[in-house]
C-alpha cells in the first residue's frame, strides 16, 4: 500500500509505477474528499508532476484542479555527510461547482 497520511490525504511518491499513484488520487476524490497532496523529493519530483498532470488531464479533468505548489529542500544524512534534497508538495482540490 502507498504511504498515505489520512488526516491530510497525502501521497508520498516513490518507486512504484506512475499509474499506481494516479489510481490512489482518483480513489481519494471518488471517496468524496475535497483535497489531496502529492509529495515527493529528489528524483521522484518529476514523477509527482506526471501523476498530477495525468490525473488532472485524463482521469478527472472536470473534477480537480491544482490549488497550491510548494517547493523546498531538506537536509538528509548521506554517506559522506549532510546532503540537501529538493522537495515538492502539489495540492489538488475539487473544483467548485459554481461554474
């Protein structure tokens, strides 16, 4: 199972196939949730962007939109001392039905 934090509906992107993460996002929104956060760091950032775009354009085009993107960095302990790794948090939200 994917690493998901129930209180935030966070999906942590890792080594699994892109479509597996897309399915999790679709499942979260089909359960009636109003938002979901896709989180990644390092080399997984491009996969997080792919998951967001595939889900937003192909699976739920009239249902969700990007509400926030946060970028940052974390310092991790590596084999040769501290290492700085980039991070991204992409928040998707259900579109308002006022349109």
